[in-house]
């Protein structure tokens, strides 16, 4: 691989952004719609599978950036309920790729030294059993950590999450465990994914790569109920750079304040 020197202006801008971010109000929860793997692959003339693999490499880098910037919660949209409509070969490839990432995460020194708790959110029972097993292993190996939370949305759909919460609450009302009048925002929030333990908190920033201006049924309660910032950017997920990430964080910090990133 050839060494491409980085532009000094880029390095300077990255440092400047980083110091401004660290001096500003922390952006605690970043949610990311990782989009554009296949379009990237098409443009580069490589297979869509390679596009997904390169996308997963970006995911790894983003985790490093989150640790560096002190982001407390990161939630990644890795496989939506709509993604079940893709072809069998692509789904199998994605499930295998995601499974291998869970193995890597469980064995990663950075995860353990950084105190990162890994959790899957979504209808995990719809995923292949071997992937479910790896998810459980990674969750189990990190369950005592609380410095940072990595939530991976799999078989996830925002409306389905609300339906599941409503059903769970309705069951408790019919069993007499709670009264209908007790159902309020915090009780609903506590029935969202993951339903066993600390729920995913309100989102401060949603990032979407790949040029589309949509939030695609991602975390409707946690993001829309909160004045969450949205950062839509053109790069496809495999080419998402640290500078894009830092700009997104800075945008969330300065939203409404009139400051420039
Ligand atoms: C969207 O691009 C991407 C996906 C459906 C897969 C995302 C999954 C990963 C990057 C793996 C992350 C894994 C973990 C668990 C760390 P697209 O296929 O919709 O591409 P397009 O928009 O160009 O069609
Ligand atoms: Mg897409």
C-alpha cells in the first residue's frame, strides 16, 4: 500500500475541531445511520460485499473516535427490519460479517480497557442462531462496563420498538402490575430496547452518511422526542472520515448558538 501524506491544512483543521469539541458541552449520545456501502462499491467497481466489509472497517474507526472524544453512548444502525428484504446471499454475508465483528469486539483490548458495554437492540430473535450466540457472548463479556455504551441496532425498526413497548406495558396493565394512569414518558422509555436493563437514552445527534436526508425509522422515541441534531453528509459510509465525524459533533454542540463549527 502506498503512503499518501495527509494534507497539513486537514491535520490543522482536525486538531482545531477536536480542541473546540473538548472545550464544549459533551455530546453524550451519537446515533449513526451507516449508509452507502453498495453505492460506494459500485463507484469503485468492487463487489457489494467488499463495500460492506469496508463499511465495517469504518465502524471500527468510529468506535476509536468515540472513545477519544468521550462520547458516552453510540448507537449504530447495522441491520434494519427492512434489510430482511435483501437477497439471501447479501443477508448471509452481512450476518457473517456482523458476527465476526462481534467476535472482534469481544476480543478487543480497547473494548475492555475502555470499559465499553456492548448491547444489541432490536428483534434479535429474528437473526440466525450463530449470530445471536455471538451477540450474547459479547454482551456477557462486557456487561459490567459502564464507561461507554455501544448499542448495535439489529433487526431494528423504530415503529416496531414502540409496538413492543406498548405490548409489554399492556401486559403489565392486564396483569395488574401497573395501572394505566401510571403510564408516562419515563415508563414508556423503560420499556424500549433493550428491554432487560439500562435503556438507550435520548439521542443528541443522528449522523447519516450517503447523501439521503431521512432518519429512516431509527430511534423515533429517543431522537424525535428530544431536540436531537441531525447531520446528513454526502460521503458513503466506507469513506466517512474523522473530520466528518468531528464536524458532526461540533454541529450538534453549536446548534442554535450561532457559533460556527
Ligand atoms: C447500508 O449501506 C449498510 C448496511 C445495511 C450494513 C451496515 C453494517 C455494517 C457496516 C457492519 C457494522 C457492524 C458492526 C456490528 C460493528 P447500503 O447497503 O444500504 O448501501 P446503499 O445505500 O449504497 O445501497
Ligand atoms: Mg442504503
